[in-house]
């Protein structure tokens, strides 16, 4: 083997054995750097490493190219060029293609696994779960690695070779990425690292020894504990949701008090020591305490978060070992089937426990606030993130709804079978049944339907168990049973009421017969009606009542088995059965009573006839006194006297009607009273005259004494004319009547002695009534003028 070949082989081995310089790591005791500083250091470190790798790769590629050119022979394959190319272009093209193949065949450092890991960290975990997603991630890794290798080969070709000015050999891969502008790589990496470390030591308070002690204290206190004890909740058996809420709330409060009485004083004691602020400059003291507050906040938030997560875990559908069992009842209230507590109440209690946990440890003072001792306190932010609360609330809502589904379905079976008792259907059936005309036997069959339903409901189980609920159905069973029995009792009360009414009717009819038969008739008409009534009762009424008593006895035998009669009803039933034996002595007593009443009424009728004749004579004498009334000032009294006489005449007319009716009943001859008719005719003119004069007097007084502005001349004139006409008519009536009476007297006197005629001529021709008419006429004329 020649020396050039040996040199080439040695160069190749050297290229293959290239090693990267060791990466200097920062000391472990420096602490955790911030994200911004980590990003800056990583970026600088990666750029320096990439620059070194590229330089080494380019050197190796050049050595490989030189070695390949030395080996090339004339018999090497030539590229296929178009015939139109010149020999010089063909030679350049052959050289470029051959050299490009040599450069591309040189070894390329693959993409670093750390870079791939950083890329994968940017992908959410939810997108990497599952077998198909894992295959997709591997495919993406292969694609990125392939693209990286191709990009590196293009970079080597463009860095080592000069592309000939031939259109066919242009690089169509696009421009290579340029280095960031403005970054200074003139300083060594180690000096940059030292500068960054100094900045971290100056500003990063988390690496302070006191912070480590605070972190250890929080880890020791909170690592293996939560605010409430959730173990054994299911083993306690069914519990009230409110009791669980109260128990867990008390536990949370006690745990909070314990933390504030044990952990918090230890935290304060850390910062009361002299070495607590060692190395902290005054200008960075606020930042140091902010770091303390942030660390405490993170620890307390983590405690609250873990407590919430453990509480939510109780309701995990896949693990029900810790699921609490709540007491629930199906209640019956106001004709409604309901859950107690309701689903919403139970859900609110469960969700309120999450809110109660979130409310814990919200009043923890910051260290500087406590150390300052001022009245104004500043608390550490320990509020749980909103997304954590929403996740817990949404998860619990779904879990509660899922675990209550069985209870809901059981409730729906009750609704499906027995809701017709509550929604008005049963009431409508009963009402329509009562409206229709049904027999007693049909009622008993309908009642049996409700009684059988009540027995069926009572045989249902009292408790029904579900994963999260023990459902007590006793109250609902009792309510539905009572409801069914209530409907049965409604029908029983209805037929018992009808039975009672029928018995009362029977007894009432017997009582009516007894009352009518033993009643002393007050009038003759009553006596005649009583005779007819008792005769009909003896023949028809008693036979009908006996048939009705027989049917009542049959109803009574059914109701005594299933219906509780009151003492009054029992007494009524007994009375119905006893009446047939009590009625016959009553009829015998009635016969004797009728005979005595008949004799008495005849004597009373004769006395009433005589009394009426005397009353008519008194009214006639009173009527004659009206002709002597002559004082206008007493007109109100005259009107009253006329009305009283009219009332007495009316009473006399009613007495005549009664006497004639009695005479008809006794079949006597009817008596007549012509004087009474004459009185009715004669009193009418006086009644009309006296009322007219009284009305005139009142009207005149109202006009003369009332307000002048209230007067209406036209209506007054019309009223005065009306009064004048009526008085004039009355005057003419009484003058005519006087003439007729005088003529009749003269005729009667002529038939008598001459002395009586002379006496009539000597009597005054004017009577007081005519005088009053004339006086009122004059008053009206004077007023009119």
C-alpha cells in the first residue's frame, strides 16, 4: 500500500474517532435556576456546541473529499449530460456531482436525544396517551431526525463546495437558516456561565438556607396529610348529608387551627433568628419575603389541592370503596312524592364541602406582616386556582348525578304505578262515578279496588339500597296507603252519607207523619188538610216506607264490617228499624184530636163575624170626622189619620177574606159587607187632597227658605201650575159631592116632615174641606204673583 493511501486511511480513522469536548456542568450546590436563566444558558451552550460540531464535521468532510479525489480513476462512472453541453461544462458538472456525493457520504452527527426530549415536552400529555398516539410520536421523531440529517448534509455541501454556474445544479432546498443577529459569541462560554451564576446567587432567594428549612418544615408537616379525614366514611353506614357536612367542616376547622398553632409558629420562629436574613441586602428584603410568601403559598395551595382531590376521589366510579352512603327518603307531602333531601340539596352539600375546603387557610399572615405587628394585616395568597375548583365541582356533579340515577329510577316506578292517585285522575274517576247513577253493589266493588291497592303498597320494601344512597320509602308508602284508603273512605263516606240521608229521610217522613198527626190545627184549612194527609199516610206511605227500611237493613249489614259508625249513626239505624211498631198508636191519637178541633173552629168563626161588623161601624164613624178637618197647620196629622184608617180598612178586608174561606171549608153560606166597599171609595179623595196640600206646604217652604241661587224659575212655574190644577180639581170634586149630598137630603126630607126641610135650608152651605181648598188656591195665587 502506498503512502498516500496510508495517509487517507489515517485521516478517515481520525474523522471517525472525533469526540466532542467535555461539557462543563455547573456545581450541584448552586441550586435551581429560574426558567429565564435556564433558557439563556441552554441557548448559549447549544450554540457553542453546534458551532464546534459544524467545524469538526466540515474538517472531516474536507479530508474525506481529498482522500476520495486521490482515489478517483479515469474509469469512474460519468454522469449523463445532455448532448448540447460543451466539454468544459460537462467536466465541471462531473466534478461537482462526484464531489457532492463524496461530501454527503461523510458521517453526520445525529440529532441529540436531549433536543428530542425538549420537543416532546412541548406536546401535552393528553396527546401522547394511547397506543396509536405513541406510534404517531415515534413517526414524528423519525421525521424530525431525517429532516435534521438532510439539513446537515445540505449545510456541509454548501459550506465545502462551490456550486457551478449551471442551472441544473442550483440548490432548490431554500436558504439555510441564519444565525441570530446581535448575539455576541466573542467571550468564552465559561465566563458567561460564571456571570450568570453570580446573578443567580445575587437574586435567586430560593437557594437561601432559610428557604430550604422552610421547605423542609412544610414537607414534614403537609406531605402525608390532608385537612380532613376521609377514611372509613363508607364504613360508618348511612349518614345525613347535613351531618357529613358539619363533621367535615368541623374537621377542616380543627385542622386549620392545628396548622396555625403548630406549623405557623415554627415558620415565624425561622425568621426571628439572626441568621435568617444572612446575606440578604436591605434593598432585596422585600423580594426575599415575597419569595417566602410564594413558597408558603405553594405549600398551602398544594395541601388544599390534595385535600380536594382526595375528596373528589371518594366519588370515583371505578372505586366505590370510599363512597359515602347518604340517607334519603321518599316523602309524601301535600300530595306530592318528593326526595328528602332533594337531589339538588344533596349536590349542594357535596359541592359546598369543596368550597369549604377552599375557604380554609385563607387568613395566613405574611411573615413581614406578622413581624411588623401592625393592625393592618396582609395575608398570603392561598386561594385555589379557578380551574382546580371548576374541575372538582364538575367532576362531583357528574358523579353525584350518576350515583343518584338508581334512586331516580326507583322513584319513577312509584310515579308510574301510583301517581294517578295524586295527579287528579283518581279524583276525576270518583267524581264521575258519583255523578253517574250506580247501585250500592257497584259502589262496593269500586271501594274494593282502592282497598286492594292500599294492601299492595304496604307490602313494598321499606329500604332500598344503592351505591351512594339508602332510600327510605316508609313515609311515601304510608302516605300512598293513606291516600288510597282516603279515596276508599271517600266512597265509603259517600255511600254511608247516602245511607244516613236515606235513614234520616225515612225517620223524617215518620216524624212528619207523627208531627202532622199530633199537631192541633190552628185553622180550619189546616184541619181539612190534616184529615187528607193522615188518610193517605195510612194507605200508601206506610207500605213504601216498609220497603225502604228493608233495603236499609241490607246496606247496614255491609257497612258494619268495613265502616265505623258513629254513635249517632247507630242510634239512627236503630230508630229506622223501630218506627213501624211506633206509628199505629199515633194514628189512633190523631182521630181524637181532629174531632175536638172541628168543634172549636166552628165557634171561633161565629165570633170573628160579629167582631168584623163592629169594626166596620167604627171605621164609618171615623170617616165622617174627615169632613170636619179645617186647619191647614195640622195637615201632617190629617195625612197620618187617613193612612191609619186605610190600614184598618185593609185589615178588615183581609178578615172578610178569611171568614169567607172558613165558611167555604165548613160549607156555610158566604157573608157580604157592602159598607166596607163604600168606605174604600169615600176615603180616596181625602187621602189625595191631604197629601197634595202637605206637598204644597213643604215645597213652598223649601222655595222661600232655601238658597236663592238654587231656584229655577221655569221648573217652579211648572210646579205651581201643577199644584193649582190639582187643587182646583179637588175643589170641584168636593163641591159636586156636597151638592149631591144636599140634594139627597132634601129628597129624603121631602119624603119626611116639613120641619126637617126647613132645618136643612138653615144649615151652612160651605163645609171645612171646601174652605181649605179655597184657602190653598188663594195661597198659590199670591205666591205666583
